[in-house]
C-alpha cells in the first residue's frame, strides 16, 4: 500500500528542492554569486525584526521564483515542508501568550525560519551540481567543497525521508495528520513517531556517507607520521 501511494505521488514528492532546467537570468547567474546572495538573504531573514521587512523579503524571494520561471506550484512544493513548523510555532505562542499577540509573534517567528531556508531552495532549484562544485573549488579546498555540496544535497533527501516516515506512521494509526496536530495532546506523538525515526535515519545516513567518502579518499584526519598506514 505504501509503495502504491508513493508511486501515485512520487512525481510530486521527488521534485521538492530538485534542480529544474531553465534559461532564466537566475539559472545563468554564476554559482558562487548565487551562493553569496542566498547567504545574504538568509542572514537578513534572521535580523529582520519588523513586519514590513519580513513581508518585503518574502515578496522578494517569491519574485525570484517567478524570475527563475519556477512558478507557484514549485514554490508550494518547497514551502509545504515548513508549514507544519509554522503552525506549531503559532500554537505554542498562543498557548504561552494571549491568542492575538501569540498568533502574530508565532507567525513572525515561523516566517523568519521559512525565509531562512527559502534562499537555499532557490539556489538548489537553479544550480547544477557541476556548477556548484566547479565554482566552489576555485576558492575552497576540495574537502570543504565536498562537505558543503553534500549538505545542500541532503535537504531534498531528508524532505523525502520525512514524507515517507510520516506516511508510514499515519498508516499505523499515529495521530500526526495536520488536523490531528491542532490538538496539543498529539504533539508528543509527532516527536516520538516522526522526529526520533528521522534522527535515527539521519545518523545512519551520515555514517554511510562518511564511510563512502573515506573510501574515496576523504579522511577526517591526516594519518600521523610513523603510523603503519602512512605511506612513504
């Protein structure tokens, strides 16, 4: 049943944060320049304290999606991962403070977190792997480039993993659907049924990636002088 449902929706899930071909000005921009712009936009999202700043930044990043020819559908595919987090933040603030001020404070915090990651989504959507690797190798050591590149490419991977785990847990009866999570009683189930399995899978994936990288010559530490593995 799980496989059939994933096949039905796989064409949608697998496109989240994935590179999309295009000839837009954003696609043609140098990978290094795009990376710097993405970092600057993410940093601005952290320091944006006034509502008009957050609205302006959100409008700018939605505009970048349109300039890149990605469209509203692609924007929704990338944003939906963070919507549950925004709803939880709003609910927590409403419980902690009065409903009106808690709603706006939670919304502001949730949008800031969303805007922190949205530039990375635009970067991944418009940058080929070869462009990213080639641009970074000019200014960074190969090992650092490998770490950065792997970190970026794990974003869509873990987004799909989270979708898969949530689907399996809901099929087993876990109360983690968006409607059920409106009830704070079910938040513990979200932690137990989604976050812990995702953390376990992330640790396993990181370990496998480290072993694979080491087999390809990426060592965490240099072999000390006189060690039996040190080659002359």
